[in-house]
C-alpha cells in the first residue's frame, strides 16, 4: 500500500510539474530573415522597401491599410464619409489608441503627419501621394476632415501606403532610429548590421498580437540564408534569396514553401536624361537586346512573370505588351545604327545587392555586349544605390525592382531618377486622378501602360515573385505582397 501511495503521489507531482514546464509553453517568438537591412526605420522619410518590411502594420499604422490580398481596409480610421463632389473626406478615428511612448493618439496627430508629408520641405519619398490635399482640419479629437484640391479616386489607396503612416510630433526627431507608432509591436533594439527586435505592445488598441517577440535578421548572402533556415536560426524568410534551393525545402516536411505575387516590377532602368539614353531609338535597341526568359531562368531559376510595361500582371487592368519589346538582337543593332551608334558604346551598370540584380546584371551585360553595348559593372550597397542612383541620378543603367503598389504614376514625376518627361503621360495621370468611374479608370491605366512602353522608358524584365520559406508550424504569413511588409500582427505557431 505504501508503494502504491508513493507511485500515485509521484505521478501527481509529475503531472502538476509538467503543466509548468517551459518546454510545453507555446512558442511566442519568431526570427524572420530579410535580404536587405533598412537604412533607417522611418517610412515617411526613406524610399527603401526594407523600411516598410520591418515597420508596416507592425510598428506604424495609417488611416487605411492594405490587407493580405491588397484590399483597402480601415486602420486608424474606423470609417469615413466622402462628400458628393469627392473633395472632402471625413475620417472617424479609432478611440482609446496610444502611441508606444504612452501618449494618446488623436486627430491632431493625423493633421501633423499629413501636413508634414505635404510640406514644401518634406523629405517623404512619395510626396506625390499628398499633392492633392488642400487642407487638413481637426473637427474634434476623433474626427479629421481632409479637403482635396480636386477629386482623387486613389486617395484612400494613397493613404494605405507605408509613406502615409501617422506619427506623433513628440517622437518625430528620433523616428529613424527609435520608431514610435501605434501598432501591435513596439521597437526594442537595433543591432546595426545584424537585426532589429520588436516586442509585443501591451497597450495596443486592437486585437493583440499572438507573438511576444519578433526579430528581423539581415542575411544578404543566399548561401548563408539557406544555411540559417536549415539550422533553424531563422524561422521564416518571406523573400528568400536562394530560389535554386526551393525544391530541397519542398521535399523537407519541416518547411513550407510559400509562392505568391509581389507588386515588384523588375526593370533595367535607363537614365533618359543622359546620353545616349535620351535617344528613344537607343532605349528601344536596349529593350530588343534583352532576352527575358534567359534572365528569369538564370537569375530567378524560372520564377518570375515577363512584363512589357510597369504594371503587375495579376492586376485586372494589366496589358501584356511584352511582344512590343521582344528579343530581337538584329533589330537592336539596326536601331543603334539609325541612332548614330553603329559600333555601339560603353556605359556603366550599377547593381544593388539583391540576387535578382547581381545575377541578372551579369546576364544582361552579356546580352548587351552581343549588340555592341559594353557595360562596366559596379556593385553598390543599398545605401550607395539610394544616394547615387535614386537621389543623385548618377548612373547610366541599373537594375531594381519597384515594389510599391500600383506605382505607375512615378513616370509622371520630372525629378524621378528615370529622368523621363512626357506631357502626354502627365495628362493621362491627371485624368486618372480626376475620375472615380471604374471603366474610365481602367481605360486610362491601360493608356498609361502603353505610353511608357511606346517611349521605351526602361527595359521591363519581370514581375518579382514572392518566394518564401518558413517553418511548417508557422501560420499567418502573407502569401502575396501587395505592399512591402512582413506583417506579423496575425502570425502564430501552431501546436
């Protein structure tokens, strides 16, 4: 009997203690791999997509936002009213919202953020999103009225961009290094060159995050990214840089391969304001020298959809214009001769770090050489690319993927790094902004695509796929990427 009592008592102790053992606790931390480290953490003053991949929907929120499928849904604005003439938007804000520093959110913060973004000295990379705003007025702490100069059918869409998030004037001076937002996660730490750490914000006004800790780990080398995933040092890599290893992950039950779409138009950009690319025949010659299939196969291991204009193929208004710039090296040579370059020329090709650019650049250089265009390749870091190419326009050719959502309007900006200037295109964009009729907007979007294809502004390569790898137990990751974001707000580990 004594032995039986001992056995029963021991079993009870084991059962009780097992319930308290950490090994049985739910996993509430995740490490997410990223190729590029953001240059700063303020999406309202930097163009790099990596900024938004860390901060969008995690740290910062806007009036509206994109969901996982690209739909526009309420965020800090729980609802809104639009006047009959389309000029006035009255936003009804969520209440009980606090910034991560404890200060309350109100309509004053919306006014501050929108006025700052559209100010003459604004450093916002997408300042055009706010160009149609005439005034921002606080009605009461939970209501703000935005009046436009003219109707803009894209206004709610514009407010969902990462560049339109709402900041507090109290923390504005340090947003770049210690961001303070209203999202489900707060900034904890940034070890430059290695990782950014976020923690669950206990004072979050919405549905609480299921994760307590998110670490964004920066790994640019494809081989190192593969090794980190296999070793479990990284739990998920939403934009995995080693596409050649995906079949290996597919065959391993520990992992899930997530293949989806992005808004990333990948292109060989040409400096239209600089010789010889100020000549349309030269730009057309470059376009016909490019073999898209060879680039997709060689740089992306077969993943990627060919494009002939700056527009996502999964968008219902997409026009397939790839035939207009088909691979035709003989036509390319003839066009160069007509343009006054029978013996070709030599230009620079600046390549940022992503594998699609570095691998693709080598292939493109070889293709261009076959028609007489010699390239001098320079590999630059992301900060250098932003400073030299994007800001300084100091380049001839470059390769980059534009991941912002439906951003064809960039071709209407005179100071944009393409140096493309077209009154015809600007008129199309002005008409698009001024109409809310779906059929008319579709017609104008198609005309815009055709215009830049006709002008051979750039050599359009492919739509960047979203190829991710994750631990099979992780749920809630986005399949597609309608905007640059690694949204962790609904991510969790299943039992």
